[in-house]
């Protein structure tokens, strides 16, 4: 469809926010996201156990984190320039200004409630490869960019999060900036994670059962877990190809990168102190990436945090408004 100025400006505006958020602070990059207290405490600390012998990780956890998802790259500026060439009439002009030497924030609301614990600023949440960048294949980047350019043409160009379906696995644990609460429950043979954003309950069997038949394909894959010491290891397979590995603006340039049925994910939840889980996830999808890559960050216990209902469809004005604006522009263009 032929697009007018306003909706194309919206698409490029989203791209600009996505890209500019990738430029961040610290020069160093550690392999994990362990806070200063973690290493010392983990060496001498024995966690409490549930009645069936699991390390007890039950409670409310948050991950408010202003660290950029990816490390900065000149490719971001090149991509934004390429997108702008599609829309010479757009009112999106220059990148957001910033003081010399200062980091650009992921978003204006990345810190959450005033009482919530904050993760330390790091170079990027991606810790492997050492570049801090996801090794995305050009064809996957092109598909993401086409969806941004055609954002107001159809609901199919929006991520599952914008459509109130799911934020995905592991995307649901990538810091969203708000609604970043997670309640973990444990029962014999299971670990359950309740996500505040989109309000999903993820049930993870840890009783050694095999994965579901490969004929069964799911938005969030099929999770199977096991404990190794203080670490819960979860392997996820059986994905469909309808989702996206990252679905919100806090993940910057990875927002809208597709997933294929070949996607495999391994998560590690390591309880390192009474108040911290070190979360690490490795993502492998040869149809989308040239090699596996890993994200790491802390999750912080916060007994004062309250998880509220995330009634996504009841207030999802953004998606219908975006599409209706596109139809209005189509009507104007035909005159």
C-alpha cells in the first residue's frame, strides 16, 4: 500500500528509538552479570531447600535495568540512514542529542518504581559474542526492517507483544522497563514463573520427562528443566515460526527479529545469594543467526514489589489506532 507521511514517520520513529537505545555506557564487558556481592557470597552460601529438595527460589523478582541490550555499533547509524531513504518526506530528522561522553538511555522509564532494586550499568546485556552484538543474518534484518516500513499496513507486521499474544521465551525475561515483576513458585516436579507483563504463567517440568513431539509447535516453545547444584537449567525446543525473539523497544535493534522452528534456547537461573539470581540465556537459531549468542543479567528479590494485572487487550489502543491511521492515509492518498 502507498503510505503517507504520518505513518511512515511513525515507522522510522520506532526504528530510531530502537537503534538509539543501543548506545550505552561502560567500556568493559564481563562474561556474566554478577553483582559485587555475588561471587563472595556464592562461595560460602548454602541456599534453603524446598520440601522436595530443590534450591528455594520462590518469591517476587524484578530486573529493572538501564543497560543497553546490544553494544553500540556504526551499523546502527547506517541502518537508520537506510530506513530514512525510504521516506524523504518524514519529519524524523536527526538523532536525539546527548551531552558529550554520556550514555543514551534505553528508555525514559527503564528504572521502574523508586523502591525497586536496580541492576548495575554494563556495556550491554549481550555478553557473548564479545562484541556485545547479536550475530543476525542479513535476511533476518531485512525482514525486520520490512515490517517496520509496513508497520501500519497490517497487524502481521507487529510483534506478538503489540498484539497482546506473548512477549515470548526468553524475551519475556528481557527487561521491559515497566511491569518487570516475576513470581516464581515451586512444587514437586515443577517450577512455575508468572510474568507480570502480559500475565503469563510458564510451567516448567523438572521431572525428567522428554520434550513434546516435534510435530507440536508452540509460541513459547516446550520447556524442560533440571537442577545442577544451585542452577536451574531449562532447555526450550518446539518453537513455531510466528514469534519474535525480542518484542519490545527495550531490546532495541532486536525488536521484531523473527524466530524459526529451528530455535533452541538454554536458560540458566543461578541462585547466588538470598536476594539475587544470575540469569543467563543462550540462543541458537541457524536460520536467523550465524552463531549462538548469550544474554546475562541479575534478577533481584523484592518482597515489597506488587504484581498487578496486565490486562493487555482491554487497553491495547496502540495497535488499532496504528492500523486505522494507516487506512486513513491510504484513503487520503487515493484522492
